[in-house]
C-alpha cells in the first residue's frame, strides 16, 4: 500500500476538512447547531443549513460495506499500484456514515477493518494524513 498515492494529487485542506485530513483520527464533521455528523466534510450542514462545525472523533474501526478492485489505473501515478482495492467502510460509532479508502490485502463484505494513516506533505508544508484501511487485527 505504500506505493499507492505516490505523486498523486493531494486534497486541498480547508477549515471544513482540516480535522479529517490532518488529525490522524476518524474526526467526523459535526454541526455545532444540530449535532448532525456528516461525511464527507461540507461547507453547510445537510440537516439544518448551519455553517458552524466541530469534530467528533470516532473509533478508528469499521466494517467493509462495499468494495471494488481497480485493474486499470486512472492516473499514471497509479500504474504500478494496480490492482488495488477501494473500499467503502461503515464506521463503528456511526454505522450510517461511510467513508472511502484503500485497503491492502484480501477483502470481503462485512470484514472488520481499522484505519491506518498514510502521511504525505503538501507543497505548503501541511502534513496530510490520508486514512487507509487494513483488516482488523485480532486482539489477544
């Protein structure tokens, strides 16, 4: 998975998505007015229209809701990474929220996973932490 996203365009960090891309946690945008959790981060609350937000940190675990295996790269920077798996993860703590990421290894619907972060540095020096997913390790 380390080769994935090398030389790939990084997201633009804004006040609305900063916690998601820089905290190294599953920091979900939360409306300061009505407490609705929403992802991906937006400029306006989908429930009440407020533009004031905080973040709620959820467990870094979830369940594979859906996935696709990519066999043809959509960008030359990904040529050496194919095939790779893009997953849709239903988050523990807010199963109605689903986030997209990459997963290394075998995958199946319903598989428990945990987030790990791929660190990249933007041109402006901002450390960006991109959530990726791996099979949840069994606790001993």
